[in-house]
C-alpha cells in the first residue's frame, strides 16, 4: 500500500530510487568493513607470529653471549617449531604459519607448545672454543635418566650439570616402574627416557602405556655413541663429540642428526680460521724451531678440517692439546685459546 502511494505521486520515483540506492550502498559498505576486519585480524595474527619469532631470536642472541639458564616468557600460548636452521610458529597448513632462518645451534624437541621456553647455553670447546650450544625445553617436554647400578654416580653427575629448571629425573634401572610415571606423562607433549645401559622397556611398550610421544635413547658413555628410537619406529645410530654434544643429543632426540652436522660445519669454519692464524704467526717469528712446529700445526688443521668420524675427532682433540702445550714449552706462540 505504501509503495502504491509513492508511485501515484508525480516525481516521487526519485525518492524510491534514492532509497534503493541507499540500501545497496549500505550493504556494499558493510561487506567492505566485514572483509576488512577479517583481513585485519588475519594480518594481525601473521604479524603476531612473525613478531614472536623475532622476539625469540633476539632473546636467544642475548643468552648466547655467555653461559647460563633462564626462562623466556612468551605471554601467550604459541606452537614453536624447531628444525635444522629454521624456527617456525603456527601450523604448516595454516595461513598463520611463519618461518625464520637462524644460524644458531639449537638442540630442542621439534615442537614446543605453551607460553614459556626454558633455555640453557653452553660453550662447545673441542678443545678450543667452537660455538655456543642452545638447549631448549618447556614443562610439557620431560626427560628421565635410567642408570645402571655400576654407573649411577656418573649419571647423577650428568643430571646435576643440567640446570634445575628442566627438572631432569634420575632412577635406577632396577627400580624403574613406568607405571609410577603414568599420571605425570599424560600431560606431556614428549617424554624422553634415556638409558645409560641396557634398556628394560622398549619405545613401543612405553608408548602403548603412556599414549604420548615417547622417545628412548640408549647412551654408551664409554664409546660416546647412542641409539635413538622414536615413536614412529625409526632408529638412529649416532655419536657425540664431548659432553656438550651429548646434552644436545638428549634434548633433541630424533632431531639430533642435522643439528650435529650444523655444529660440525661450525667446527670446519673455526678450523680454517685457526689455520690462517698459524700462517700469520709463522710470519712473525724468526725462530726456526717455532716455524717448523707451527707448520706442523697448520698441516694438522688442514688434514682434520673435513673429518666426520667420531674417532678422528677424538684423535684430533688429543693431538691439538699436546701440540699447543709443546709450542708453549718451547717459548713459541700458542695457537689455540
């Protein structure tokens, strides 16, 4: 009825068109703001994911100056991923996934979820300083050491060297009852059981009991080797170079191999730097005995630069220490700090 009265009046058609135009224009503007709001929220999430990685990388830079442990508070729940040379946030299939490259040697579970990350930094020296190692974890990733009766004191010493913020537990194999840990493990993202001897339970047995991501590591302290068993049936035969790398193996588990290779690449760079230093030292002395000894040091560095076998590393360790001591005894400049 109302529309018919409008049509009857001459000139009232313009009012109708204005009214229709206003409705259409309003709808378009509303759709624009809805779409803008959606894009803005999505962009803020991406920005947030980007910022948390920059924030985390900056914090790690600060921690890497020295040795010690601390907790990084993220102020919100995040899913942070750690792969070889890359830190990420979010889900890979999600638009809010973000990655950031890093040159740090980070030993960590591959995923850390929550609002905090615990950090421990330690210098890797073999025998000279090579790199700073970062060990990462959080309350949802826990480690249990299982010792043999003959090495329980040594295993306790290893555990004591790990900062208390990681809450590493130690038990004797004879007393290890997985059922006693059932209530704790249910809330974990990852549970790592480290045997320093013959394992009493397999990874499959522990996984079926706990129902969470379980990894079993068997460490041979005498030979500096380890076997890593993950929840997917994979087995990794590994070695480590010094205690610092052994801790890295424990913290990273199945992600250890690639990080170890990054650490070895860092060693190769430092080896080259020391070789150049020896060449400069040779040019600064006229003592022929020192020149000959320094030349031997340079040859050794060049020969060992691309080694990748455990026994070669430990052989190099012994020879470099003796060589540096001999140089200093003869009154020559020492090579290694």
